[in-house]
C-alpha cells in the first residue's frame, strides 16, 4: 500500500569521537525514513530543500526508488543544515551549528498524485504542520507521528490534540518522560496509550525499544552492534523499516486496533534490523549498498537470537 | 545437579523515591541468588552472618528450601549491614550507610557435604577469596563469577587471573566498561571473552542484558515492568535464575564451550523472568510468595513477546 512521509531533508556535517568527520552529507528525517522504507515497497516523500540542494543528494534518494515528486526545491531558499558532534559513548551528541533555512518557512505542498496515500508517517516537525499534513491524505488508513522535546515544551496542547488524530506515536525515552512526567518508560508508554494513539513506541537507542498496544506491552533489544560509526538517522530509519513493513503487509485494518500486537512487534523488529545497518556508516552510505537479502538474513538472525520457545 | 553460591548474607535498610522504607530486611547476594535458584532445584549457600542475624531471616531462607548448612552464624560477630536510597529513576542508588562487619573477616568455611557441588556461582566479593572458594569444589563443572568496580580498581591482576579459571562472567555494564575501557557494551563483552571465560553476561538493569559466547553475541530485553518497588537484588536473582536453570538442565557438558548459545539464552531468559518478580516488592517478599507456575507462565509470556518467526 502507498506510504508517504513528511519531514525534513537536510545537509549534515557530522563528527564522531574517533575523529572521523563527514561534511555536507545527505540527512534529514525524510531521507533516512524513506531510504529504510524503500526496502519493503514504494515510498513517497514530502519535504522542502533549497536551491543549493546538491543534485547528487537528490540522485541518492532516487536510487532508492523513492518517489521524490513531493520534494520541493525552493528557489531563493537554502537547505536545512545541521552540524553535530557525538560524545564518547555515541549515545549523546551536541549540535554545533544549525540553520533551519527553508525548514522555517512554509512547508512543501503535497502533490495531487499523493492523495491516495494510505500509510502516513509524520516525522518530527512543528505540531501544527503535522496536523495540517495528515488532513491532506483523505484515504489515510494508518497515521504514525514522531515528535521531540521542542514541541512537547512549546506546543503541548496542540500535541495532545494530535495524539487523538493518529494511530501510532514514536518518540525517544526522554521525550516520553517529558511528555508524561513518568520516569518509568513502560508506565510512560502505557499512559500515552490512554491519550489517543492505538500504539506507542518508545525508542531507547542502543537499548532497543518498549512498545505499548491495547493487547499488551512489549520490549525488543537493539541488534547487538560491536561498532557504531554514526548513529545519525537510526531513529528515523527504525521508523522507516517499521512503516515500510506495515505498508507492505497492509497492516492497518482487520482488527479493532488497526494492527495487531504481533504485527507491530514484527514491524518493530524490521525497524530494528534496518537501523542496525544505518549506524554502520555515515549518512546513507550503508543503506545505499544494502540488499533486501542482507535485511532478511539479519532479520532471521535477530529472530533466532530472540527465539525462546520449544524444547523445554 | 548440585548448585552452590558463595557470597554475602546481610541486613538491608532500603528507601525508595516514593517514600517507602524497609528496615533491617534480609538481603545480600547469597540470599537473592539462592531464593531465585530455588525455583529450579536444590541450592546451597556459603556465607557468614553475625550472632545478631535474626532467626526469622534464617527461616525465610529455609522456607525456600535453601541448604543453609554453609551459613555460618559467627559468635561475637555482627552481620553485614547496608542502607541505601534509590534515586528518582530507580536506576541509581546511593549507599547511606555500610558496615562490613563479619564480611570483612575470614570467609565462612565450606561444609564437607558441599564438596560434590558441580555448579558454582561466586557472587561479588574479594577476588582472592573468590579464587580460593572455587578450589574448594573439586567436582566443579561450571563456575560463574560476578564482580564489581571495587575489585576491578583494586585487584585487577587477581581478577584477570580469575577470568582464566571460570566458565562465565556476569557483571554490570559500567563495570564492563571499567574493566575493558570500552564504551560499547557489545565490544566490551566480546573483548572479555578473549580473557578467559566461555561466556560473558553484561547486565543493564531495566535495559536487559547483552551476552557474548563463542557462537555469537546476543541481547535480551528486561521483562517490561510498569512498577518497580525495589530493584535491590535484581542482578543477583537474575544470576540465580540463570544458574538454577543451567544446573537443573545439567548444562555444563557436551559441547566444547560447556554450554551452548541456545542454552545460555534460555538460562538468561529465566534469570530475566525471576528478576522481574524480585523488583515487585522489597527484599524477598515477592519471591517468598512466588510459585513455579507463575514463573512458567511469565516465561511463556516473555517468549511469546520475543517470538518473531513464522508467517512471513
């Protein structure tokens, strides 16, 4: 089924603790999400870049088979830029420079051809714009949103209204705490479930995720990674793998909650696997070389690692 | 098969962030480990208490069916006491008072009747005493040790010697980092494997565990707990569940590495499940009421939660 993501497309400059550095690489939530989702089926993006957006970055997106008709290249505008530096444990980073540029202006228009999109992912962005975007997809069957501390702090009421309009919420563990005031991730996820969404996924980076669904609570570990080169985009590609799998399996209807606990778990396992490739290299370098065979192989290994049944 | 644990028996006073407090409750690594292991089969303890050790605490241990012949009640001595206070997120705690008492004296003698013990767990303690203890069990088939920052900092060479004498090492993630200098838990576990043990388990509290075995690396999430009353003893009961299951399944022989990756994983899943009960109440209060049926039920639920195979 048709999957669309709205979010940022950007140019990143990244430094890692081992002294590596990449300048002006492709980044942004849309890019990571869509590249990840592309392993499962077609994906459309809605985002805005400036006239300085390097053609090679647009080419990279197209090579994934991403539908970029919704990627506006705004004349006279400059692309969103982010520079960051990872701290020693790779779990925390500091932003060394940020320029919103076109991201601070009007959002990109949604192409008419995208109107039939059934699976909608609203990557992190201003809450009011997320709410406006979802209305642009009248045939939506499953809407999932991400958010961040900035919107929790500045547009909480708007965010609470959004929660009633979406099927799923994906956010980081510290954001879940900020939004609920609860230190316990499991309790926070359970509580968020009462505010509207049919499922809530709390991302914990190297510690995996916790998820809440009306049929229960779950947790999955990250795929064990001995070496993390660049964690940028891990969360967005996790969401891309998840939504890509749900769309490919048309997992939005047929149960009261839209998708079953088991479907959600499998989707999250795919997100986990895709994210584990993303962090093996800078930007989209690893995903650019990745094959669906490698994805399936690693998924099988992950499932085997977590297999606890039988022979007792 | 016969399982023995050497470690501390103590009296704890615990405060939690919600204002709850328990005074002079039963604690110590031996107590938590053995109570957890008792759900799988017989378990023996070697530890020393003082003459002030309350008879009700000894009774509690016996009610689990724990063999306490190796629990010395030292005349003229006082029992190890620890007071601690958990900080708001339950992940960190501060020690408000500690008195080693008899724990700072000679260790308890190993009863002659324990000599045939095949499964040996050396709970956290002075490294030299751990090494001395393991020699007291000439029929040992599987020896697993825990350690902590104090010994890593003060008796590192002794600890490196111990690593060559044991089959498995269990330690916290920050201790793994301290011992290896590696921030990445997976890399640290892999590295520790090269120093002697056939398997290494890194405990991450609410984030579960990462484990390294010659046949691969694994990770398991914690059982999702919406409410943690008292995390004291979670790590020791995790180890107790693990060793209890290994001993009950005689998982020490038959493969080159002693136990297979799959056996280790199942043992750790049992440890995870038992620990999830421990934290539901103070001290051994929850384990005292626990039934094997409840353990099996939660294990089934945990296995189902992690089940990713089929129907793709």
